[in-house]
């Protein structure tokens, strides 16, 4: 009997289809060809010619690799296969040119996935809800909308103060957050994002457009007083309604507001709010230096298993 791990191509789709994952209507099936090209990479573990688990990574901002798409055949579970595969995939990701950080995002109630990441020695960041709504009425105060920042330098100053100086996690896309760095804040991206300041110039709101099947106004606000700032939700609502009108004319997909909320922020929402708060997502990850020194990845897995 033999066990091998190799990179997958779109020609390997039949191996994926033969797996018994227990997942109904798996989105991976619909986009398998895309997940094996461009910035997406998939790997499979094979046992006597049959694929028994699969996983991969996607590259963001040329410097970050996010692990994911872990699928296991139920007939082969319980043998540490998924952990061994993800350890190998992580090693491959760290060897990509320019990659400085590798991590994974999993929901708090996904205990098996968290166990895998624990075995690999990947530290965890603060859990955050991927909170979604269409209705902000309960949060609105009647305050004036915040003033829009037009200066590119002022936008950069805010990113430096709020994220770079604190080495904070930045919500780069819906579902995908990363430790802040200059690579995340490339000038063309920052120009395309909308920034708003409150009247006192002590708070900043960032909004940007995203699509993950549905359309989203991704609103980024890093403070806990999100239910106290006058005009904050009026500003978010105005951008959301503008985006919703645009997308209504283009296609049939729905449009939502998405915010990455810590448990403290979620608890501060007033009674009657319309946000859906699924199980929080926990970001795990490490920098290349940690991997090079054997603190994470395959070497860490060997230490864990002893």
C-alpha cells in the first residue's frame, strides 16, 4: 500500500467526485477548475490510487497564503490524514516566492478543524463574527453622515495608526483577514476604498465592495463604541443603499452589509438589531520566520505527536 501527496489539476476532478465527504451541495464541486489555477492551489492525499483527503491555499496580496478547502473521505477518517496533508500544504505555501505569512480561518464551533491547526502550532487571533444584515434602523441615531476622506495620505495615516502600529488584524476581504502590512495596503487598493471620519476626527470608518456569491458592502470599524457614534450607521447605510441600487440593475444576487465583529462589539449591539451572528471565525497563522525555525508546520506536528 502506498500514500502520496501531490498537486491537483482540473483533470483530477473525478478523484474529488469519488470521495465520500458527506457534504451536500459542496461549492468546491462547482468551482474545482478555478481552485486549481491562478492564485489557487489544491493538493490531494492518495492511498493506493484513491484520493482520501484534499486541501489547498489561495494567495492574497502576493504575500499571504490562506489554507482551506479541506475535504476528507469519511471512509478514511481518524488516521491523522487531514493533519498530515495540511502540514504538507503549509510547507508548500511557505516555499512560494514572496510568501511571508500562512494561516487558516475556521469557525469556533468547528472543533476538528481547530484541532488540526492546533497540531500544526498555528497561533489564534481574536474570534470575530462574520456579521451580516440589510437593516441598520435600530442602530441609526439621526446624526449627520461622516465626512469622506479624499486625501490618499490621510487614508494611509489612519491605516498606519489603527492597524500597522498595533500589528492588528485587518479585514482584507469578506472571510479573509490578515495581519496588517504594507503589502495589504497597496496604493491602488487604498484609493478604491472609502474612508470617513467623525466630526471630531477621532474615529474612522472604512467601506469597500466585495462579492462572495452575494454582494457585500464590507464595513470596517475597529472600535467597541459602534452603537454610540452618531452618524456612523447613517454613513454605512448610505453606502450600502448605493451599492444595492447598482447591483439590482446588474444581476439577481442579493446585497448585504458585512462587518467583522469581535464578541465585545457584538455584545454592544442594541436589542432588536438585525445582524445575523453565526459562530465566530478564528484566524490562525504564522510568519515565515516561525516556519523556518520549526515552530509551526510539519516539524511542530512531529513534536506534538510524540
